[in-house]
């Protein structure tokens, strides 16, 4: 896992998120759907592999299952795996705070 420091603007956006609220974050050319859950911040690739809808326009439940706004395909924001039982898997991202700085991690 490689960790990259986020800008102050990105940090502010993510700190203002309400629980389960979805937001779009762009970092290093990657467009990411991010949410806040009880156990931290999590993100997945923002584009649904089924039909290309943007996840940040969808919804997220308490377990971190994000629903696509177009056809309702569901993904676990912590793992990027489909929650519908199909074989879809998308990139997922982790976040951490160290020394009052916010970092995003990805492979």
C-alpha cells in the first residue's frame, strides 16, 4: 500500500462529510467516491462497471454498501467487491490520519 498526503482542500471536504454521505474526490487522476462510516473514511472508484454511473450520486448504508444510482448495483466501499453476488470488483481506497495530516492509500 502506498500512502499519499491529501491537500488541505481535500482534507476539509472529507472532514465535513456526514455519516454515510457520499462525495467525489479527485486525486492523482483517479475519481473516487468517498464516505464516512463509524470506523473511518473509505473510498471506491467512482464509476460503476455495469453502465458507467457515478457512485457519488447514489446512496450508502451503515455497513458501507454503496448503491449505484442508475440500476442499483451494490458494492462494499471497504473492499470494492460486489455486494450483489456477481463478479464485479472495483478499486478501493483507504484513508489514515497521522500527525494531523490525511493520507489516501492505494496499490
